[in-house]
C-alpha cells in the first residue's frame, strides 16, 4: 500500500553500598514484606536504564575450543540503548529487585592485544579487526542483555534480539545501586557458553564452560513512583521519559532509538452496538545516531506500533484513577519517509526507505494505524526479544467488524465519571 500524509482526526517509550546478599523481589513483595514486624512505609521507584555502557571480555581460545591454557582475550564495548526497559526496583533508596526485561546493546568497538578499535559504524564488525566466531560476529549489532523470568536457571542471558538465539548465560552477577547519582552497576557476571552456541560451534560438550565476563554501568531514570504507607500504595506518579533530540539542539543518543515524536490526533473508524474502534496517528522518530531497520513484512526487521487508550477519572478534578480502557493490535511499519518532525533529518550514508535515518521521522496517519489488514496480533510478538514471524499480520480464519484489531473501547467508558 502507498503511504500518504494528511491531517486527520487520531492517539497512541558511589554513595550507597549494599551489604550481604541481594534477594530479587517483585514490585508487590518489595512493598509488602514486613520490616521489623511492621508493614513498610516509603517510596518505591520502578526505574529503567536511561543510558549506560556494557563491557564483555571474551576468551577467543575458549570460543574456538583450542584447549590452550593461555587466554586470548578480546574486549567488546557496547552502549546500552537509551530508555531500555530493564526494570529495577528501588525502595527508600535501596535496591530491592530486578524485573524481567531487556537492554539492547549498540556495538561501539573493541580492544584486543593492547590495541583499541572503534567501529566505523553501528555493528561494523570488520572495523574492529578481531576474529569472533561467525554466529556471534553476525549478531553483534543486535545483541541484547536480558533479565530472565524466575526459574530459568540463570538470572541473565546475552541473546540475539531478532532470533532469540542465546549466546551466553550469565552466572554470579553482583548488583549495586548508588542513590545520589541514580546509577546502577552489574559486576562479576560470568559468561557461560550456552547449549545453542556450543552446538553451533560444534563443541556441544563445552556447553556451560566459562568463556568471559560481563559488566554494566548505567544511569537510571524513574518511570513509576509509588508512595506506600503501611504496605499499601497511596499514590502513583509516572514521570515523563527524557529524550534529548530537538529541532534547536539535536543531540542524538548512541545507536538506533525509535520514539513516538508526535501524536497527531484520534479517529473513530468503526463501531458496534456497544463499542467503538479508534485509531491514533503517530510520527515515529529516530532519536539515535544510527539508522533503524524499516523493512516491510515478510521481512521482520522493523518496529511495531501498539496503540493504547487511557483515561483519568474520579474525584472533583478527575485525578483519582488512571485506567486503561482500550488497546489495539500491532501496526507493522514499512517504508520510512525521512521527515523532520523531530528535528534535523540526516540521510547521508543512510539507505532511505528501508531505514529510518538519524534524526528523521516517519508518519503513520490514523487510517494506516487503524487499517485492519495491516496490523497483526500482539500474541505473535515475543515481549522480551521483540521478535515475530514473517506472517505476523495473517488474518486468515476470522472476519472483521468495525472494531476488530483497532483500539476497542466500550462506549460507556468514554463517558466522563
């Protein structure tokens, strides 16, 4: 389908030291566990990685099965993708837990044999001048560090964000939070060769062997602040995320970084007896300094656009409750148009159309985001890796009505209360 632009009516990312061992807990347990026989009172912050750096030191001899007693180290340097959803729970300025999430890694360069190499472009493995195994070299520009759900055997893993292929499991990481600087570190993480990677290297018996270490240093920012009294939440505030790009002073963050730069408007596109189907016009922007893959289905290298509808209600000023009242399926992006909604659009050295270039924007008017044949089920998408199959917008086997797959909202929920 040909994309077009028009204006429609449419809605839519060291001062404190910890002693003894850290027990990871959920957000609920972080505020409900008694302290000194009393329910806890204080402030619970859910924080994510605003920016940071990740270092992996690997032993090339260990990865090629040479059996050499002498290590051949290479250090890989990454920038953590800005605003990575790697949730960290802080209660009264103390680290209380880490929830499942992921931190995308933007490759920046390497150090090997005392010589430093900078990548000439994002994921430019050849510029680094080292000899990594082919599977890892191919995936360098799309690695992610994941916090795994409970009962997975390991807390962390290094994976290919597109395929979900696990390269390393991480054992023994130590976590620290420094309240004054709102900074977070992971140290002492041992990289163990996964079964998948060991099989790909034709070294299945070496699965679980130690092949390196990983460390993380990150600045955090809160996305949810809950005030708790006697173990019960009294109020919740969600601060806005900070993005650094603007038309006046463009300051792009490392790697690719897709944000919603503008919400145009809301359009009602259908209805049933008790529900309406809404769609939101959005402008996606690349807040990063490297291009973002924007290939159309059946290629799976592109972002997706979920649409949600919320309302504030209750009390004299309608500020008592924040409620979600509707959500849509996922819009799969295609054909980046390289506009300037978010600032200076730099297309130099960037393959336009199939990539959203640094600083550029791409519009999706409400009629496109609400086109029932262009959106696919959320269930197709892995929430931790973002991966999905090439037929993720398959609509065979069911019929559409006026609200199918759009932001489905009960008409009664649109009445102010």
